[in-house]
C-alpha cells in the first residue's frame, strides 16, 4: 500500500514504474487547501523489479 498526492506526478510515476496500481482517491485539507490523495496498491506478482 502506498499513496501520493495528485499534484506530485514524480512520485506517482515512480510508483507506477514499480508496479503500483490505483486503488482509490481521498480528499484532504492541507494547509487550508483541498488536496487529493491517490491510494496505490501493489498486488503480488505485479512487482516490476522482480522481472
């Protein structure tokens, strides 16, 4: 399980390269601003570094 805010595409890209798949969104308040968090899940057998 992992997560990254949608305004952090570099983190989302690294997670995607490692095989993480989207697993939902959640909305938070960060410093008084709305921020959307992308939850990520790594299924067994879906790890790109094992290939």
